[in-house]
C-alpha cells in the first residue's frame, strides 16, 4: 500500500518515478499557463554545453507535485522591446532564488542582462562584470507565463544578483555586495534601503506582511525594517538563530498562537549551507526567540518552499541536481522528524536547479482596483456600492461579513480578472431576485428559499483582460451577497 504524500496542496504517492527535465529551446518553450499548486524551478543551462563562469540561459520548469514535467518557459536571451535578456552565471550556485509575491499572484527572479557566453573582464565569472555595463535584471512572471524583464538595477546593482520579490508594482532585490534595493517595475533607477554595499544577502521574501532577507553570517536571516519599506530601513536579525548560519531559501508559517513581531508567524523552515554540506532546519518562535526544533541532512539544499494542511507541513527543496519532497507530520510540534527526502525530479546533464516556488496564480497586467483569483468579501473596498446596503455576519467570507439590501435598484459592482466568477448568495423566505450583469450580459437569480441557507452561482467570463461584474436588487425583497470568488 502506498502512503499518500501531500505536496503543496496536491496529493502524490511516495512511489514516484523520477522525472528528467525536458530540454526545450527558446523557440520551443514559449509562454505557457502555469497551474496553481504546481512547483516552478529555476533551471540554468539548456544542456547543449557544460556550465561555466559565463552567462547561461535560464528556464522556469513547471512540475506537478508528483514530479511530472509540465512545461518550460525560457527567459529571453536577447533584448526585445523594453524586455532585457535574463541569464545566469553558470557556476554561481547562490543565484536563482525565485520568490512568490505576497498574494501568490506573481513570481520574481533575477539574472544578468547578458547574452549567453558573456563573461566578466578577462574571461572571469560573469559575476565580476560591472553592473553599470552589464545590468542586473529582475524578471516578473505571471500565471499565463507572460514575462516582464524590463526592470534593471544598473550601477546600483549588486555584484552577484540572487533574488527579488514584488507586490506587482514595487520590486525589492538583493545579492552579494549591494544590500537591499528597491525600485518600481520597469524602472532602471534603484534606491538602497538597508544593509549597505558590503551586505552579502540571499533570498528576499514578504511573509506575514513583513520583508525578510536571508544572508551569510552577519545577516543570516533578518527582518528588513517594518512591513515592506521603500525608504531607509534596518536589518534586524532573528534572535536565537546560530551565529554561523548560511541561509538560502526559507519559509515561515503560522501554526500556533505565538506571534513574531505582529506577523502571526511562528514556525520557520530554512535551507542551511553551513552544516554538513547542507541541511533543512526547523525553528519555532517561543515568544521571545527562535528555538531549534531539529534538522535533516539535504546535501546542497538551496531553494525551499512550504505548504501546510491539517498540521502537516509539506516542503519542496532544490539542490543543484534534484527537486526533493519532505513532509513534517507535526508542523506545530517542537521536533522535526520528517519523512526521508523523496526525489521528484532530476536536472539533466549540463543543467542545474537553483530556486523553487509555487506556480503563480494571477496576471501581471491587472488594472488598478481589480480583483484577481481568490476569495473576497463584498465589504472589500474595491467593491463600488450604490443605493442602501448593510453588513451582516457571514463566517466564511474574508472579514466574516456579507452585505444585504432591500432597496430596489441598489447595486454592487467590481472589476475582476480571471476566467470565472462565483457569487454566493444567502437565501431565505424573505429573500428576493437579483440581477447579475457580467460585461453587459444580464442573468436573474431568485434567492428566495423555504429555509435560510446559501446558493452558489458560477458565471464564465469572456476573453477580455478584465471584466465588470455587477449585482442589482430587483425588488424590495432582501438580496444578500455573502462571498465573491474569482477563478
């Protein structure tokens, strides 16, 4: 009997066939839609020749949670319009730590604006090139596989560019000898906000509303200011971590009542390169400091991403040669006794894996004020209401409230980006009819029922980039909007 293993929201089996990465040329690997819940790995090299200190092409390989190869998106190797090339130094294994945006909508990754084969001065590593002449690049990728590599760090960029994170408007980036930098997507002007020119940093993430940076020794894992700063900030190391920690990928979770600095985060998993060739470590926050809860040896561990279900934590970890799965059966516990690492996929000859993240779920070109894939309460400030509406308790909605009206003609309107919209109405004996208008198309629903409850209506959206959805009250009988989902 095979034991089920849940990796990042999907069930797989421990008896897994190891998948080799399909090597696609840049003409074959065009933009492809990612699937939510899948894994995305930053791969360096196309397999045609051995990796060296020169620039190598970069690919984003998508895998199902059981290791099946799904698609591969090639990053540009030449400038095209506003987009710059994005390549990686073939032998610089600390690069390529891809990061999900805080809402999971986008992926951010980094590289160099250099054609494959480019080296530093005198044939040295590409990392030795001057950022003023070989710009460091931030790429942003959405669920449709659409790429934006127009953001450059220029003369203010780090020597070794390792990671970036974005909220869809702003970018934060870091690496070796550059500190934490920030700029707007599409900009070429950066501001240094923390760490200074000598800071040796790794992965940037935003978790629990807080910007974090991993690093080497002095800044092994630190909060960057408060929230997501755009101005001068201080790197504050997490108390309790070892002095010699060398952190690459990491993931925070909220599993207990402990609360680190108002983030509600209390559990930490990280890829540590300072112990025995590589470990995955677990820490728990006890109200004043982060305490070790154990580790497992994973040689060469760099990228790491986590998910939790029913108290069980699933981890995906990358090494230069493998994509691995680990399961911590008791994430909230003060011990770390995971399953043995399971190999999900292996890198082919002349290629290497770097970072790993969850597949993005949203789009890059989202109009201001639009709702993307997710669940929303009708009390959301992006919903425009006219007429007379009152709130009522609905526990399953974000904010735990819905809105209701008995005034004929009252309406609630929102702009969404997605393929479907799902509207949950509260029903009852005094409920009435509502008209839903999607991009001008009208549909009427009767929410009256013998007993109180809910009805769920799913409506398909057209091919346009964004859609206007409006709900109108058709009589003096009550219409209650409980929940809105965009898919």
